[in-house]
């Protein structure tokens, strides 16, 4: 099981806390750590992510540990998703799902509050746990969010455990930083001219289930 590295967690209370939602506009950086149980394959990605609930668009730029760069743009208003690999190959598909704002689900169980860091410079976060299913895939998620003034919150950590009916298991950990609540350069949502019309293909691979889950629950 993957754990978030170099982070000290100190449980300080277990009182009730209401769920919350992200600000309407967010950009930042994420480090992703993934593990596939059967093959013991480990991957690590650096991600720049952009979330705009006002325009109903999300984008992420992922650089893998092998140097591969993938841009993933979801335009819910135009019902299209663009995936550009290494700046050349572009795959366009129909985006049939509705845009959903990023919120801690109402079904999530509050686990308590936690301090990250040391006693001189620490950050208090709320911890949640919830389980959901999509088809034959089960996902257990653990969230760490930072409460904000006005009732909003920001995601600082997430761990997702994935399992399907055939026993395939994987986990993914995300650590978030450099959060900003504006996106000065909106060109991140503009696909290159080389992208063509959407393909009439529905991909049901487990990987795609996790990608779709990220777009709904996480920042990308």
C-alpha cells in the first residue's frame, strides 16, 4: 500500500465536520504516485492542473517519469475531450457526462482533523473516507482537504484504491501544492488545430474508469 511520503500525520480530533466544495477556479501542481498490485508496477507523474467551474472546463498537463507529456482537456460545454500526446498525436472523443463541481461527497465519512508538518509551521486538514462503484469497478477514496473562509475547501491529498470483478487492484496517491484561485492563461483549455472531430468510441477499460473518476472527484 502506498503512503504519502515525507508527511507527518497527527490525529488531533474526531468531531463532526460538514462537507465542502472547491473554489470555482483553481490551478496548481500535483504529484501522482501509482501502484498496480499484480505486476508491482510503480509510476510517478508531475501534473499541472486547471479547473474552471464557471466555464465548465478542466485541463491537466502530465509529465511521466519517462518524460512523456500528455495534455488532457475536457470541455463540458462543447461536449469534447482532447488528449494530446507529446505535442503531436491528438485523440478527440465525445464527452457525454455532465460537469460536476468538485465537492467532498455527502456520503463521505468524516474521519477527523490532521496536522501536516511540524509544530512551528503546520497545516490543519480534515480527513474523509468514502466508497463508490462504477460498473464492475469499486473505488475506495481517502481525502485530505483544507477548510477555507466562506465554507470552501481545497484538496491537499488523496489516496484511491481501485478493484474490479476480476481481482485487478491498483492504488494512486496524489499530493497537491502551489494552489492559485485564478487562471491567468486560459489558453490551456484550447486544443491544437491538429485535433480532429470526436471518435464514436466508448472505452470501458479500467484505466478510463479511473480517468473519468479523477475528472469528477479530483482536480482533473
